[in-house]
C-alpha cells in the first residue's frame, strides 16, 4: 500500500482500474432511466419511416396553383391515393405526405373556396417545403448511442422511437454503507454532550440516490473489531462497500485491521486533498471497499470524487468521474495550503463565491453550497474575476 498520499487523478485512475462492470441484463426501456447502455443502441427502424408534414396545411406538387382538394391526410390516417398535378390534400402536422406530393403550403398562406385552393401569400412551393424527409432523424441500422451512454428521458424516447422494447444494461449494483464511530447516536435519539447524531450514512445514501441500485445503511457501528466484523458480514453480498469513519491510523481507527481480518486487501490509502486525505481503498475478490473519512464534509467530498464514480463504473459508464466547469471568482481568495483543496462555494450565473467557513466538520456551509472550487496545492492568492475549476453539487 502506498506510503505517500496520492494525487487526486492518480488515485481516481487506480480506483477505476479495479472496477469490472457488472453482468448484463435486459430491462424494459421505460425502466432504464439512470442505467448505462451495455451495448450500442442500433436503430431497428427508420425515423420517420415516411416523409411527414412539418406544418398544418396542404400537400401539393411543387409549383404554382390553383389546386383541387381531393382528400385529407391526418396523423395516423394517411391519404390512400396518388396525388396528380394540380391536386392538393389537406394535411396535418406529422401526417404522412401523400404519394405524388413533395411540398406543403402552410394553411396561413392559403385560401380555400369549396375544393378550390389558391395561394395567397409567399412564393410558390418548392420541393421539400415544410416536409420532414424520411430518415431525417435516423435510418435503420444506424448506431445511435455508444455503449456506456447514460440513459435519461431523451434516450428512453430515442430507444422507443428506434423500435426497442428492451435494452441491454448492467445489473444494478448492491451497495452497503457502513457508518462507524463510538460518538454516533442513532438518528432521532437523544445525543449526549459526547455524542453526535449519525448523519453520514444517510448523506452518502442520498448521494447515491440518483444511481439505480440496492442500498443498505448499516450502523452506526461501534469502534470495536467485533462490531466492525459484524457489520462487514452484513455487507457480504455488496458489490461496493462504503464506510464512513475509522479509516485513519488513530488508536480507535480500526477499519484497516477489520478489513484485513475479513479477507480484504488494501490497495491504497491517503489522497493529497483537503478535505478527505485519509481515504482507504481495498478489494475482497470482486468487491470494492472504499473507506471515507468520518468528518462529514470530508465524507461528502470523497463520496463525490471516489464512491459515486465506482457506482457509475459498475453500471458500465464510460465517463464515471464528476464533470467540472469553469467559473470566475466573484470575490478574492486567499492563498491555498500545501494540499489540493476542494472549497465549498456558491455558483450563480457563471461566477462562484467561496464560503467563509471551510472546517471539514461543519455541515452548514456545505448545506448552503452548490459547488466546490478545485484549487491546486500552494495556489497563490486570486482576485475577483480569476477563472477557476468548479464541481457542481446537488443540495436540493
């Protein structure tokens, strides 16, 4: 196991190299939200399968009128005949263009007297006017999305339009969150002066809520090898075990020996970030164990940067790491410390403002933040307007 703290990107790369996507299963398209494609999405049909009208109006052959209206084409009820020159068909948006027609005159530019249609505005229709050509969206056998693509509402609609009823995805992971610490009182119970209400387990579980999976919160667990051993037994079937607290090397930090007794092998420990340095990663067969720090902000930040990416990678995501964006500082920032810092902040309208309180044990500033400013180690003082890298976080 590493003696020196790893740089953030090195630690993330080592962690993700341990992940093997879970087995493939097929789920109904409508139930696939939040999954990642296990195979490319290939169109089973052409969309649209026929030329459609893009507007309400009249389907005609390109050229000047007048025209004789001979029928109607409605959505789902196409005109059955073949349009002859100087003939027109009343057509609705989304309806199939009749055979023989190649243009649509919008109804606002027409005047109809009985079955006689004349154009009252605009130029004579040209081929393709107000027509959605067959295959304008995609053609049968086109690869529409690559394997590893996230499936959201638009992707669900695309898959259905492409003719799919089921999609190949990875099995939803089983995740166990173990919250440890003698100082923790169960949620909703009175907390003495020497106790804290347990909150990290529920917080981490909420961070995972956007990912499909089966999540169990275990704890709070006492700082004894026996209690930790019992908690790890409860997590036997988990694909990912996330612990909070006990990952450091103090007298009461027993996670490392408990994992060793359980048969887990440590991969690395400590990452050169603040907050979140005492991060532990281990494996036990195919299981991945990530030990997060016990301080609540440290736990939140390391879950964002490490635990959630594991969940996405297990689901088959090709880009499991959180995305960043650039923003301008709304106020100056003092020089940074010797470690890379993730600074709680508020992002609004392209600018970001650091919170005044940055202690890793305080939750109020985190709850009022929607961003983390990523600052390099030994970052110099920065003035308002300086461009920084930002992670957006969800706190609402």
